[in-house]
C-alpha cells in the first residue's frame, strides 16, 4: 500500500515551453502533497506544500508564478513549470501524506530543458 | 526550529565491514525521525523510522538506528556492508511544529562500498 506515482518519469523540453508533472496517490487519499526539487548530489529542497482544495504554500525563494501547483483532488497534484529555462533542469519529487505524519514519495521526474 | 545535521558527506567502507552513518538533530518537541535511502536514478525508499516507541529501531536490509535523546542523535548502522548498500542516505526529522508535518532533510551521506 501507500504507492505514489509520478508522470512522466523524465521529460525533455525546449526553453520557453511549459511542462506539467503529475503526482498521484494510487491507494490512499492524500490530505497534503509536497513538491521537492533535488539538484545533482544534493539533498531535497522543499518547494511547496499543497492541501487539497487550497492554494499551495510556497517556500521562500520559490516563484509561485513559475511553478504552478494544483491539488484538485485527494489523489492528484500537478506541478507546471512555466516558461522553462535550462536552470530549471532538475529532479522533481512529490510526496503525499494521508491523514498521518508519514509522507510517501513518488519516484521522481527528471526535467531537462534545452 | 528543527534541524538535522549529517556529520559526514561521504563514508567509505569495505564490503563485509560495519557501517555507521551519523545524524544529529535539533528539536523543541519529541521528534519523529527517519532514514531514507536513494539509489542512483531511483526514488526514495524509507529505511526505518522512530516515532517515540522503542529507541532501537530496526529497518529493512539489515539497517538499524538508535534514538539517543541525551545526545540528540539518530545514527544509522549495519553490521556488515554489502555492495548493494552503495547509495545516498538522508536523515530526516518530521516538523511536528507544523501541522503539515513538513520534513526537514539532512544534506545526505554518500555511502561508498569498496570490494
């Protein structure tokens, strides 16, 4: 149980385009979902926290207009990187939390912007 | 405020020898603590967690960790390293001060296994 999926697992896009990443909790309802970014050989950096039906809470330094988060249902959250640039290339990881303290992680999405 | 410090960025051991990955935390509350492992190009996997029950926690793949409140430590150990243990390990504390239970991540320790 407690499986979280992400789609796509990797994506290459051209500079200036937008890309959407989906995060789904497959066998539980996620009260809260989190989006992380991980640069090579570094730890995870929390980008934002989203509760279903509410606006996401962004961490300091994360541009909310660039990284659009939608948490429309208890099993789906999406992260859209708008007007992507090469510096947005990274590994994006989502996690989902049911009505408890533990988070369950997706496998991650590797974004490369050319 | 809560924080996590992983004392070593890299740890190198020979196959078959013990593993020790060190982690210290800071928390005003009784924390929940986790160790996650990340293999190259793979997702995060929960190794073990401490949630105020037994202070010695056993996890998967032969790993265990001991919560020591007096030392504010939660070191990860394994008696005998295997080549497949080579990965990045993260010590994490749950932000119980935050109703969303945000995770506070350590910087990670890369475990290198020498044949």
